[in-house]
C-alpha cells in the first residue's frame, strides 16, 4: 500500500468539477483508492461519498492506494491534487 497526505489549497475545498475529474482519473486505474479525513473515509471512485466528506480549504487528507498499479496511481492522484485542489 502507498499513502500520502495532502492539504487542500482550493478556496472551495473539494467541489463538484475537480472531484468529478478526480473520480474519472481514479477509475482509470485498477487500484483501490481510499481518502481519509478525520474519522471519516470514502472510496475515491464514488463521487457522492467523496463530496460527502465535506473537505474544505486547509483540511489535510490522507490518500491510500492499494493494488497492482498503486505507485503510478498514487503519483497521478497526487499530481492532480497539486494542480487542481
């Protein structure tokens, strides 16, 4: 399993447009991806679950990636977060 932490910089937090693009990116990989925030967690392939976490600007999330392509998936997800959120 590969994991990393990321602090959301977007003033709107995780919102619909980038969250939808993030879900598409994650679905392109075979790995299971879970985002953890506080005592809550959600699969990153499920848009409503991801949005339901209520992640705002300044919040730090932990992303855990597990599967055959976890290194590549984790890098792409982290790059996406840095570029968009």
